[in-house]
């Protein structure tokens, strides 16, 4: 279940791969202390701003470090951001709509803490993650659609998950963690995040946290919720 099926690192890398201008660059991402460090080569300095903007839209990432990105004129891909074909004017910021949409989403108290990635493809804003109700889903669509220049909203990967904001607790890697409460079992926790309470689901959590006995968890314990190899659509039993 997205966004709990993939780490912040994986989601950032996929967002870079989805963006036409960065897809061919093969950039690498590491996340520590909720800061994503991006390495690789880019055609010019403006690409660094684009990478920052994409990372800003990823839930669980608070800052993007592009200091290790090298500007190399021969970097893969044509430098489409250098200028428009006519007049030599700088091309529009390909992440401007996502940035504007994210800012508007964060202004809404009902949506501000929901685990949602806000990305952009052309003039369409792509929403991936979870909101707490159908009403919140309708609201986020309305908010994003009202941003000037947005011609479409793709929320096909936006789930409705009860108490989504409460489940949006992240660790220093930008990955989701859960604080055990009275009455919790590992099966019930797995059901919240993966949509399955089966053994393969709860054992992923047990193994990620070094639990020798999956039946022994304590109130207040923080459990890392690992991603699934196949991502949010993986069928876990």
C-alpha cells in the first residue's frame, strides 16, 4: 500500500526517473536525517534546482543536498532547460506547478500531515500517497486543480487510509515508523500498512526490526515499516 510500500529513497529515485529532464541522468539518492543527498552529473546549474524541487515533494524528505552534483556539459540528455527553441528565452520551470500545488496542500489543516508525494508531469500534478478519508481526497483534488496552470490531477496512486496522518511518522532515513500502542499486535500493524495481516506481512516488520519473536512487542517501541520489493502493489499474504 503506497506510500508505505516504498522508502523515501526509492520514491525520490522513481520521481527522478519519471521526470523527462532527469530520467536519463541516472542520479543516485541516499537519505539520512531526513536529508536526501543526490549524486551524479547534470548539464547545468538549473538542474540542481529541479532536483531540489522534486525532492521537496517527497513525503519524509525535509531537505535535498545537491552539493555533490557535478555540472558536466556532456551529461546524458539534451539540455532542454537552457533555452526555448525560439528567442533564446529560458524555458519554464518544469516543477513549478508541483511546487505551487504542494504549498497549497500544506496550507490545508486537514491535509498538511497526510503522507502524500506531490509531483508533476507536464501540466498534470501527480498525487501519490494516502489521505484519511474520501472527503480529504476530494479536497486535495480541488486544491490542486485550482492552482493556475494545472490542467489535470492524477490521483490514481492516492489511497484512502484511515488515520493516514497519524501513521505518517518518519525516522532519520525518511522512512515510516510506528509507535506501538496498548493492544497492538504485529499482525494488526501490518494490516494498517500493507493491507494484509498475514505472516509474510508481519514477518517483514519483525525482520526489519530484529525481533526474534514477532509476538513480543512493547508499548512505546518504535518499529520501522519496511518497503516491499515489488512496491505498493505487491500482494502480501
